[in-house]
């Protein structure tokens, strides 16, 4: 099952630094997701002035329980980078 994740960063003064501190571990996690066949596409959400304000990912998991097991342990969740996380099932348009 595909899921789309929109995750928005905290906006306090330390938010960007927490993102930068957690980023190497988060990217390692995403690389492992890709190697395991769970990562489809993703990247940073940007503000109009090109600043990172969140993330978007499309991931593929057997069920939402498996997705939550990964998500709850992601460095951006553990490191309080993402404040609001919206997860929805996703169906790819075959065009």
C-alpha cells in the first residue's frame, strides 16, 4: 500500500538547527527504506524563500502498522523536527 506523508517542521527558533542535526541520520534511514523497497519518492518542502519547512514522502508498506513502526522511530520524529505529520493512503495515477 502506498502512503503519502506531509510532515511540517516546528517553527521555534531552534527548529532549523534540530533539522540540520538530525538530517544525516534521517537520510541514512531513508536510504535503508529505499534498499528495503519502501521508499518511492520524497524530499524537503520549501517556503517561498527556499527554506526547508517540512518534508513529503511517498512510501510503500504492507499496512499502516508497519508504516507507523518506521515513522515513530524516524530521527525527524525522535528529534522533534516534524511537528505535524499527515499520512494518507495514496493511489498512483496510471497515465
